C-alpha cells in the first residue's frame, strides 16, 4: 500500500503550483537546477527523487514553503537553509549564490502585494553591490577572516571576474524591482566598514590609492542613500521608506512577503545567512521589524533635521578614514 505522504509527490505538486499558468515546468526546473531535460522528467515521474539540496533550492527560488513540503508541523520547529560561501571556491560559489537570489527576485516579482522590510545594523548587500570597490572589499574581509592560512592576502590580490560584476548589477536591478521597501537603519550603520577599512589599511593590505577608491565609493553610497531618502523611491519606481533607529539593532533582518509566501533572512557570519519560509518565523520577523518603527525616526520625505545630521555625520566619518 502506497504511503499517503510521498515527499516527491509533495515537491512536484508545490512546483506546479508555483509556476504561472503559461509557464513551462520543464524549462523552469532546468533553469533552477543544473540537470538535463531527461533528469527533470525522471524526477517529475517519481523515478528519481529530488535531493534535499534540490528541494531547498527550488523552495527558495520558486517561492514555496520548505516546512510544508517536509511536513514540519511542530510550531516550535522550523527549517532554516544556511546560505554559506565555500572558501575553497569563493568566486564561483559567490556567483552561484547571487544567481540564486536573482532568480528568486524574478519569481517574486510576478506575485501580488509584494513588499520588503529590512532592519540593518551594518551595511547590507543591496547597499554595497552598486559600488565595485565596496562589493569587493566586503568579500575580501570575509575571505581574510575565513581563510585559515597564516600568510596575508592583500586586497589587490583578490580577483573579481567580469561574470561576478555582471551578476552584481543584475542582483541590484532585481532586488530593487519589489513594489515597496522599508528600511530601518542603525544610526551607526557605517561604523563597521569604516573600522574594517582602517584595520586593513594599517596592515598595509590596502594601498593608499585603494583606500581613496573605497572612500570615493562610500561618499557615492551616502549621496545615493540621501537622494533616495529625499525622493522616497528608487530609479526603478519602487517606493522606499527609510527610518533611523533610536534603539540598538542587534542583528540584520530581511523579510519579503507576497500574497502567497513570506521569506525571512537573518545575516550571520559576515556574508552568509539563514533563510526560512516557515510561516511562524516569517510572521515573527515581520512583526519585529514593524515594531521597530515605533522606536525609529522616518527620514523619507520628512525628518529633515535628523536626515541632514545623519548624512553629515557619515561624511565626516568617511573623510577621516586612514588618518588616525
């Protein structure tokens, strides 16, 4: 007698339910998974089961709940997916992770009532990536700390491929296509990267000309954030609200939801993160970010005094990098 609960059947059902009516399930799966057409057919027919890694990737990029698929019913338990870079294949793995998130944002874009909420205590991906030197530095800082070798690798020795640069541009375009976004920022959000740049400059792992390039990127980033906070939108037309927290933000949270699914991300280990589509986790994170608004000051199209003081403070801090 066939078991009433069949994991592969549940996965196939969730996949078909997440694809638009005019979509092609075969093409969709081949785009997400590195397998051929015949391998896709075998999985859909149940001849070969989806691996857990494949299910996790499909869950992330196609927008269905992993918890529901594997039958997690205990409200005190939830499935988290650890998105962690491989130190031995850093650039390739980083590019792969970017590709997964790009695909995820493209899928989410087709859903209704799409909204993103963020609470950041340090500068996030979406702020870094438009600036080539800052994006490279963020990756370099993690590589330096995660590398167990005693020999020093300088900032200039970390080579970023054109493929990575193109993927970073695509990530920004897709992540900013969400209909509405709310950001709650720690008032000292720039402190971490300023300390990091100073540290590596003192070790002579960042050269003076590289330091100036990083500072230039930071000034451009500050200018962009100030422009967005004044206008209340990205150039893509996405509505943006920026708040400055009046309390300490202990971690960086990202929450994206639509009328179909809620997605949670908690930043851990510098450039890595924990992802979950568990409804209880998603609701709790959404409510937590929303509650922070009460302890924050809105500077988008308002709060001119706070906005001016905040951005002035960041510019002064950046101008002093490398001087002490």
